[in-house]
C-alpha cells in the first residue's frame, strides 16, 4: 500500500467517524414506552371509561383526565356517525379539542376500555398525551373481534420523538365482559 493509499484510507475512516458522530448528535434518541404500575385513581377512571363503553356502538369508551379530574369523554360512535374513525379515544380527543387548546392535551392521561389500536395510538402520540391506561389488551380483544395485532407499546417504542407511559390490564375482566352481553 502506498503512502497516498494509506492516507486516503485514514481520511475515509475519519470521515466515517465524523459522519457517525454528527448523526448521533443530531438524531433524537429512540424513546421507549415506559410501563408504569397502577395508580390510586386508575380504577375509578377506568370504571367511567367502561361505563361509556357499555353505551357505545362497539364496547369501547375513553376518558381524558389530568390529576384525577375528567376533562373529556368519548365512546365508540362508528355506527351512529357512519364514521369508522369514531373510536372512543378519537371521540374523546375531538371533544377535548372542542373546548381546549391542543397544548392542554400534553401530559394528560387517557383511560380506555380497550388497548388503543394503531390509529388511536398514533393520535395519542401526536397529541402529546403523557400516559395511556387500558383495560383489555389487543390479544384479549382479538378473541372477540377483529384487531390489528400491533400493541400500543410497539407503536410507542417506534416513536423516536415522544415518550409515553403505558399501564395495561386495569379492570380487563370488566371490559371483556361487555362482549358477552
């Protein structure tokens, strides 16, 4: 190897390292969903989401809360509105936004009777909701209705620009019971 080839090789390595360092410094860190334990208010607020689900077109209800206070409610209205996007979580977000600014959604907790589907979880993330608490999991729901088999945790883990806390299984048996009535 000639001296010129050796220098070219060193320059290529240095350039490669510089490029890697640049991308490492300028690419957001991959955020992960943080699985959190059940909090004191979770069961009470989940019972409200499940009560909404009992009135819904499909048994899904949602509540948006901050510090234990309910800020918006939603239930699946897909049939009534002829809108396949009218899931409980989306309806709750839309109702919240009808009365509050989008910035006020940041850091809230969304309680839902069923683990959010990919559409709903995408909306939750884009809104900056800080925590999701769900009753029945995608796997449990799949035994009763068709579901896209992608968990909300998987979606959150592939979102490098946001972090979100997720608590699952809160009153799952009560939520699944709505499919047997």
